C-alpha cells in the first residue's frame, strides 16, 4: 500500500492517526473529538469519512503493517517538522500531503483536533524519521503579560521596586561568614528603609502609605535577593513595627513608628521561649505592675523561660516582649511590652542578657539570639495597650472582657506575618522552579543514538511530571495569597478569627509545598543544584525554617481544623468543644449522599478538567473528614473522656481536616480569580493551570478517595494520566510560565539559569 491508495482528503489525516495510535491517545472522549472533526470536514467525501472512522474503532485497530506504511509515507515526504509554528502538527501534515498531491489547503478541523487533544511536538517528534526544527520554548504566551495579569493591582509599585533592586548593594554573592553576612544584610535593610520601603504598611503620618499588600509584595521580592534580608526586613518592619502599630496606641505610634520605619530604631519581636515553643499562652516571662512607681518589671523565672530564636536580637536596641501581665496579683494573660535592650554604646542594659544563637542551617545573615530578663523595670507607658491597659489607679481594664477572645485578638496581629512567610516560601519555590526549568531547557542527556543530539531534560516525561505540576501549584498559591492579604487588609474588625483560620491552614500547606518543591528542583538539577552558586541550596536552607516560623505547621493545621469544627463561632480552645459539638449535631445530622457509580466512573476530559469536579471532590473530602472527626469526638465524650483528651485522640484526623479545608479554600479562591480573567488564551491558560493543580491534589489523596468509593480505579487511573498529559501539554510554555513569576533577570543569577 502506498500514498496512491489514499484520497487527497485522507492524506492530511495520516500523520494525526499515526501519532494517535503510536502514543495511544484515544480515550472515549477523544474519539468523539476526532469523529466530530471528521463529520464537520466538508473537504471529505462520504467514503473518506467512513474510511477515517474505521480507524477509530479501538476494538478493531489498524493493523501494524498499515501503521508502518503510514510511517514510511511520512518519511518519504521529507517534510520538516517546525515546532515553532502555530499549529505544528497540522502544518506538518499539510506538507506531507502536498508531497503526494497538488495542493492541500490549511485544514481547520485538523487544527481543532490538535488543539482539543492537546497534541504537542514532544508527543510525536520522536516518532517521525524527519528533520525536526526544534524550539525548546514556545512564544505563544508572554511571560511579561502573565506577570502583569498576576500583579495588576500593584504593577507600577512592583516594577519600580524591581528597578530599585538593580543596585550593586543587592547583588547576590556567596557569603559563608555570618558576621559579614549580617553586616551586609543590615546595610541593605537600612538602604531599603531610607527609601521608604520599610514603612510601606504604616500610615502616611509615619512615613508609609498604609498598604500591607504592597509591603507583602516587597517581602516576597526580597527572597529573590537573599532570604536573610527578607526575614530581617519582616522582623524589623513587620513584627516589631507591626506589633507597635497593631497593639499600641497613638502615643506609641507617635514615639516609635516613624523611627522604626526609617530603621533609626532597630527592634526585635520577643515572643517564643525555649521551653514553650508555639504555646504562646503558656510563656513564663512575667511583667508585673508596680503601682507605687508605675513600672512593669520584666522577669525570666527559669533557665528555659528565656526568649529564643529572636531575629534582630544582636542589632536591636528595643524588643517587643510578650509576657504574662500581672496586675494587683492577678494574671491578665499575655501582653506585649516595649523593653529597651541596649544603651547608646550598644551595650546590654542592666538585667538583660543576650546570647547569639550562632550558625544555623540557613539565614545566617539574620542575627538570631536568646534573651533573659532579670527584674528589668520599664515605665507602664511601654505596655502596648490597645486591647488591655492599666488605668491611673493601677487597675486593669479592657473592652474585651473575655480573656480567651482578647488573647486571640492580640494574636490576630500575626496573621499578616504568616501571609508574608507563606509568600516568602513560595518565592523560594518560584525561584528554584525557574532555575530548574531554565536548566532543563538547556541541559541535554541521553538519546538512542550517538549520531544525534542528546535530548533536553524537559523533554523527558518524568522531568515534566516532577516540575510542571509544581509550577501550576505555584500559580494557584500566588493568587490565593494575594486574596488572603486583600481579605486581611480589608478586615477592620478587631475579631479576625475567620481570616486567622484561613491563613493558618494556608501558611502550613504552602510552606510545606515550598519545601517539597525546592527539594525536587535541587534533585532535578543534579550536582549543579548542589552548588551554592546556583542558589537552590541557599533557597532550600533559608526557607526550611518557614515550616515552623510564625507558627509550627502542625499546630497551625490544628488551629484551622478547630475553626472548621466550630464554624468560626466558638472559642478556639479545648474547653469550647461542648458548644462545638452542639453545633455539629445540627450541621452533620444528615448523612452524606452516596456517590453515584456513574459519577465515580466518569473519565472524559470535559469532566476531569471541569473546575466543578475539582471543587466537588475537595469539598467532599473536607465534609467527610469533618463529619467523621466530629462524630469521633462526640463518641469519646459520651464515654466520659474529657474534651481535651477526646481532642488529642483524634489529633491526626484533625490535621487532615485542616489540610482538606485549606485545599478547598485555595481551589475556590483560585477559580474565583480565573472567572475574572477576560476570555482568550490567558483565560484558557489560567484554567489549564488550575486543572493541573486540582487533579494533582486529588491524585495525592487517591487512596482516600478510592476507600470512600468517590473514585473508581478507572477514574483514579484517568486522573493520573491527565496529570501526566497536562504536564506535557504545558511543557512548550514552561519558560513563559517561569518568566511569568516576575523574577527580575538581574536577580536570577544562577549560572545554570542563564
């Protein structure tokens, strides 16, 4: 059989059918795509259509001999496959057909098949024994346009800051001596402050513009410069300055805020204690009010009650210290007090002991230290008293009478910091992915012939699968953190419980994702990824602490789970579970509907790529986990187990509730953003990235979904295949996608990325 056995109408379809059968691309839904295209192709005769449809019968596929004839027909045409063309397979097919017939025009139906099946050159360029004019990256999407789409609200401010970072002062270099690293970071911090960047989140009266969203964008970009600079920036202006802004009154703002924003007053945030970690409510440092001289006496009662891991501790002259406030012999709970640490000669004041934490896994440009207080007196005016104060007569007063609510309202000031930490971790993941993907678009390794050029790393499906889903997830989390910061900045209520619950879970999931992604990038770059000059090693070490910084992730997921269980209404403490259970009896009295078998077996592309499926699957998991957790807690309490112990017995279950809640929230917020993107190719891209992220998340929990009967084995397999397929479809756009992260070229200094 040769070309003369095929009509002019059939000839352009032969490369398509060769690809389809060689790579086994035909699922039920894809067969329908091809059948519809054939039906609507007016250039085909009735016999042509019958012939082509016969090649779509999976029960009676074309014989191997015919497929080999197709291959020979393609080879003999000497057509060139040009990957950079808008529709490379349709264009190539036309060239093949034109070799055997006088003229074959552009075929819109073949373009439709190429588009709807997502057939990319790296699906088939290895199948053809022809010259392939390779294009490692497609220019279909513009990284600049993607960046604009993602950062449109503060595009002007962000671009201005990126230009500011072109100064030699921010040039990255290897520095292994912590003293020199600290000096450099301090110098950079002061340069940022002198140009107004430190005070961005403060009111105009104090040198800022009142934009914590803009401040968060700056923090994220500083991770591209140096993780130590980002953290020190966050401690000085976000934690120390933020505690003054959020917990203090006007007199504190007037006296300290402008100097803090200018870095003329260097401060630290002294909350965590060696012996008490994440248990802020249980810190042992005390601040006892002495009415006769109207002072507060700060004291560290035990050896392990010192403040630990305090950033900026060696450079600071003042600390925002969290301590148990004792007034008239009664403990009024944890409050923040401004405590001077050093004199004008930078010598520690009487009663204050400060030690260097020394070298760490990363962030050695941050001067972390330990602080002890031995009967240190400060004026009562140093109490940050927005939520609790001591009056002229020496009595404690607060508008928030409930001590639990007051405590969590104070901790609500940490929410902005947690968002920034998540943004910083995500920035580390973005930069690592950008380096790894740019490397994979240059580095070649292996081939089946010594006579031809080795294959690009990113052309291997395994390499695509390890990196591209993480690029998609980075986009999802970028949008989600923007939404979280917007919600936080717009919430003027003192009770930020709902946003605190949201951010607790998101911070945990995103920082864990970043740690996983950076490690994958390190491995994907082999030995090159292990070299300090290529940045990933530093990003790995510097971001590792983010999983426990600003709240240990395991603790934060429990906080998120408690918020889910209480429907954001009950107290987030062990004693509130009785009221929580009353709420749950109503909320979960109905049984969740059994999943229809037709649904659990549905595997067509339209369904699997549909945002409604992703949201339904993730929400089902959340509801199911919440229901069973609540019933388990109620069961234990009915047996007489104290509520706190009942909570501990289901602790690992609640971690899954917190994780599931965060995954639903992220997917929901991302698709709400996607709905605002104007129709067109970038809208398509946003949904494609969302589909890859959603399916990858569902795939990770496939065991659970199979146990519940939500997925059949067939559907689980189809999801795995779709994750692989989407990764391959996005491969030509990988370079544009990492450019869309908006990392300035002058900061992407890794040699393997240039």
